[in-house]
């Protein structure tokens, strides 16, 4: 396995572990962004493309999490 894929998966695991401690559901967005970065790294995207995918997925998930939490609060 490519070392860059392992780094993305490690980043996702760190965010999932932090989410288990904090329990705000916002860090799951960054974890899914890390998983998307790992997928894009395994598909041989350039490094800047992996970061763009990570940021897009993470921010999209965080925005939707805020909307959902606001509607149920």
C-alpha cells in the first residue's frame, strides 16, 4: 500500500478517535474527508487534488452536520 494512502487513513483514524472523545459530530466530516483523500491517493490523484477533495468533502459534511443539528435542536 502506498505510504500516502496510509497517511490519509491515519488522519481519518485520528479524527474518528477524537470524535469518539468529543462527541460533537463535526469531526466526522474531517474523517470522511480523510477517507476521500485516501481514495483519491489510491487512484493516483496529484497531491494538491487530494487536498482539494479532502477540503471539499470535509467542509460539505460539516455544513450539513450544522444544518441537521440546528433543525433537530
